[in-house]
């Protein structure tokens, strides 16, 4: 394993990556250099979903276990040793005070985070300027078992409900177990309103297929049904970023999808750091990222909430 730092060109900067040969995912697994090169490669399609958002940094300085992964730790405070070109934003703590969190606006910051063994960056659902009001909402499709066909069906059902109430729907693999369905919204509602709205959306979807889906938080009461999880729609909560690597064996990646390709996806970990390159090349040939221009599709969550209330009344809510 090379002890000499690698020096990677990242936009206008050159970033040193210490111990580049360190295997972060077990023997013969993805190295720190590969992780940094992955983030450099995905920067053009990843950065639009990170800019201006506070990041929770999931760090694994010692790598993960090849069998089950390790916990690592979350770092939310901007490290004191960060270069002066790494940006931060001051955020209010829920229970008083504030901290400064990393904001990733450029490729060099992504590469520097990889050097810090940040395997997974988790952005907030809101941006600097309106941190109390999200500009996207998420439904996390969490299956009880390994039936990915049910996850795909749930994604379509959530999409249908979102479109019925006037919102656009985007989906991606999480790199872990399921899919995320994301709707861009105008930052009109605070997080309490967004949580209430997404809880109602999940309830509507579950009522339409009560045998398959549930909004029950307690696993013991899910009875094998897929959990429509909306818990991330809250202040200071976060979700895995598009194109982020997960701290799991094989280094799977969270990958945005076009709805037309959903049927061909067999698992949430369909792509890894070492297999994503071909997809990126194909996307470039086809015109870019499936989530390109997502923000342009943002619509009013207030109006959507009014339509949702009517649909819930019609289904007995």
C-alpha cells in the first residue's frame, strides 16, 4: 500500500489524498484513491444536488468490515483543519445554539471529503437561505424482505399519487435496501408542514394497497409489508446524496433512475464504484443525468397539500 499521497486534479485545485492505497472496503476492496476518483468523476452530476446544503459526513477512517460493515461515525461540525476553501454554513441546533456544517459546492471539496474517509455525504433537504423550509420531499421505500419487485411497484404508486396532486416525481436506488422517491418543491412550507404533508401522502398510498404497504413505524406491526418512510422530512434530518457511495461490502452507489428503466433494476445496489463508469458514459451519450434540471420542476407544496387533503377525504381520511 502506497504511503505517498496521491495528488488529484479537481477543477481549479489539486487535492492531496493521503494513503491512497488504503482498502476501505476490505481486502481487495475499493481504496481511498478509488473513492476519491469516484467522487471526482460524478461531480458534474452530483454537485447540483449538494450545493448550498449542509452535509452530515459519514466517516470511516478505518474502513468497513467486509462482512457486515461498521458503524463509522457522523461528523456534522466543519473540521477545524479543513482548508480555507472548504465552505461552511451556520445552522441552528434544535435544542439551542448553532454549529457550522460543511457545504460542498465544488469538485475539490468532494475529493477532500474522500481524503477524510467520508464514504457517504448526507445532505439536508433544504439549502442555505431557507434552512427551515425544504425544497424537496422524500419517501423512502423500505422493504421488509428481499422482494425488489414490490419496491419498484411502490415507487410507481408513490409517483402516481404525487402526480395526482400536481408534483413531479424522481426516483433513485439508495445503494442499500430500497428506492427513494423525491419530489422537488418550492420552499414554502416549514419542516413541520412538510412532514405532515408527506405523512398524508404515504397514508394515501398505503390505503390504496393496505396488503402491501404500511406507514407503521414499529417493525413488529408491519406484518411483512413495505414501510413508506417519511421520517427524513424534518429539520436537521438528511438523506443519502445521489451518486454517494454506501458503507457496505462492494461499495454500492445510490443512483438516480429514469422511470423507463425501473423495470430493469434488480436491487438497490445495482451499481458500485467499480461498475458505475459505464453507466455514466451511457448517460452522457443519452444527454445526461436522469435528475438533471430537477429544480426546474419544483411546484407549490401548499397547492399539492390541498389536493392531497381532498384525496384523503375521498378515501376515508
